């Protein structure tokens, strides 16, 4: 029984609007979960994997494989509050349009009501929300990714909450056969109303568009909630690093989508005696403690990771995490009923069913798995899950890492000269695009703080909010910037990456402890070249490349107009003095 009056009222309103055949309140039990999974198997949305216990493969519609940034809107009351990096439409107009789309959209389907909590159940930093969706696939994925059902409802009590409405946008007429992946790409819209704390998502069943807990709430809405309440929602992993002496430090790291965040979050160090444990692989909610330190929780309960490229070499811990009780989307199916994707093994199997359901052999021209193929799994299964994963207060952060995917220009590793300089580095992040969002892959684009698609308010205000964090009573964590992706003249990666990234983390560790000298340059503190293999290439600073970078940043910063903080213009000015 739902006691919360806001929720009762909302369910009734949505039932009237969406006209589902029935309503099911999700409680979160195993039995309920099994029934939903069975429903998905019966509908052939889920293909049970014979070789993997309690694991399933889903093949999406070929037009519903990634986040759709051009259909994602921040409908703040005032246009300027969405800023130049977000799509905006007048909220009243957009609400009317969405109501039109949602009207009757759940006919022939069940409307699931999924109360959920982002963050550990007992944490004061956690937030309760509710998703209403007509997709059982969304419900079972949310059970992996969040804390759903009765415990969340209990935590909510009589309070108001974040409202997330989702429909695949394919009502069923009487007797009409459902498709295995119902969706409506033509009419897909992912719409946020930040002042009302609402998300309306129509037409897509794909992760980031349909699991509204993740990008929509835990980033886009949460950034604007955090700004008002004085905390930060970031596109960041959280790791605990232990050195050979048994000392521990926690780091957060922001990287653009599909740039190895999950791999870094579960890293197997190649340096003897070092250990990395995972608190989170995608999102961090951070707040300042009474002790003046920055603390972080992972609002998520699971991983929605990129499968393609995951291998024993790149992320053995992810492979162990998904050995059982995992969902896969758009990977290939082996003859004996297991999953496969490019990179998993050096030699591909002789025959597969590809992500589109067609026969595939190594001679086939197309990839067997979609480059944005994914797994969903509970964090509890991760063999290197940090013991403080559920700590209500979170973990104290000693260092912040930013990074991007750049084949040229940006050195492997450096430390910002100050907090302000660190904010400038975050704001100036550019990265080559990946398959995580629909659109061209490999094109350089600005992705400040790796938040371009996820900042729910004006990005220039977000820069200012970061600058405002610096206060005398706070212990500001040093900021670092890394680029694992430099290429040589032959187009080969210079840096080995993955487990060897611990060398960069060790350097950061020593800098934090004031145990390492570094070279002070206009780009920041740089390691001595001889401390890293191929250091000459990894730390080469080419004047022409940085001149171009400065010009480009100048043009980019201009797009934010009057709101662009003066401090960041000052930082750019200093960089220009050094290179022109
Ligand atoms: C993700 C993304 O799915 O960033 O995490 O796109
Ligand atoms: Mn992400």
C-alpha cells in the first residue's frame, strides 16, 4: 500500500494520462523480479544464456542503441538557465507536447511504479525518486542499478520526491503482437524540468535514455539540486587506492563516456603491492564534511558498462563481476549460449549470432557486437568492491582526476597549479567522441568536466559553482589531468594504459604527500620525462598545437557570453602568454 500522498496522486494522474491496462507497484522482492524476467523471456526480449547462470541477452532495435543528445532537453523556466550547451524549449510548450505523446501511450501494457533510492539507504546524502514506466526491462535493470521498492518507499516517508516518467512509446492495440524491443525512435524525447524535479522520457528503451535514475536524475537533475543545496553531482568514478605500506587514499575521476572509466574503476595494478578498489564507475555525489574535506558517495548500486573491448587484459574484474546474474545488450551470442564482443578474446569464435540477430563469421564485414554494447550488473558482485561502498558518509577524497581522449597535444599526466587552474583544466576538456552517444565517432568536441551531455543547468554557472567551492576552511583536493590516448606517428597508442595507469596514480599519490618534485610549466606541474617510459613522447609540448588549443578555447569560452567566469579567462590569458 502506498501511503505517500504525493505518490498516490501522481500515480492516479499518470494512470489517467497513459491509460495502461494495469498498474503494478514494485516492491523489490526476488519473486517479483523473477516474474518480470520470465515475462521478458516469454516475450523474447530476453534470451537466456545457457553458459551464464541467471543471465540474459537483449537485442535492441537497430535505431535505439545509444543516448540521443539531440533529443535531450533541459526545460528550465528561463532559457538562459539551460545555457548554450543544452537543448531548451519553453517548459509549458514542451509539457503539452509530452502530454500529447504520453496520452494513451501505455495502452495494452502494465504501468510499473518503481520507488527507488539513489545512494546507500542510510545515507543523509541519498535521495529518493520514483520511476513510472511501461517497460519490465527498465524495472529489472533498475533493480541492478538502484535500491528499489519498499526500502526506498520507507525512506521516502511523506516527503515529495523526484518524478521520472518513461514510456517505450508503443501502445498495443487489442490482440496486437508486441515486438521484442518496443520503442519509437522517431518520437524519442528525453525531457527534464529541473524546477519541478521531473523527467519525461518517451520512445527509447536504451540505458541512458530509459534508466532515468542514471544520467537524467543522478546527473542532470542532481546537478541543479546540488547547486541549490551546496553539493556536487559529477560524472566521476570513485576509487580507493592502497599503497604497499597499506595506506589508503580515495580519488574521483571524470572522463567522457566510453573512455575507460569502468576499467580505471576496477584497475588491476601492474606495480607490486598496490591495490585499487571500486566505489563507483560512473557517478559521484560529493559534499564537504565538517572536517573540511570533500566526501563522495556513489549514488548507483550497479554498473552499466560498455561490454565491447572488455577483456582479461583491459578489465578482468569486470569480467568476474558479470560471470552470473548479468544482463547484456547488443553483444553477440555464441553457439553454446554465451556472450562475445570484439576484444573479449584475441581470436573470435568461428560462428556467432551478431547483435542484430544474424549469422556472423570472422569474415563478416560488420562488428559482431555493437560498439556501445553493454552489461548491467549489481556492484555487489564486483570482486574489488571497496569496503566503504555503502558507507553512509561516503569516502574522503584526496585527489580529483580529469581526462579526455586526445591523440595529440595533451600530455599523459600533470597536476593543476591551483584549484582555479584545475577548474580551468576541467572546463577546457576536449575529447574525441565515442559510440556512447548517437553520432559520428572520433570527432574532437569540447566536453567540459566530461559533463557536456549531463549538466542540467547553464555550463558557465557550473564553472562558477566549481570555482566557488574553494574556501579557506576547506582542504581542497589537488586536481590532476590525464590523457591515456596519445598516439604516435603510426597511429599506435604510446601509453599502455589499463593496469599501467597505476604509475600515474602513484605519481599523484606522491605529489599529494609532497614527496615528488615536478616541473612547473604553464600547463601545470609535469612529471620528469625520465620517470615514465617513452616520457619524451608522452610529455612533449608542441608550441603550434598549444597555440591552436588556446585559439580554440578562446572561441569556446566566448560561446558562454557574459556568464563565463573571469577567473577562467584569466587562466586562458596565462596560457596564451606562455605560447604566443
Ligand atoms: C554512460 C555514458 O552510459 O556516459 O555511462 O554514456
Ligand atoms: Mn557515463
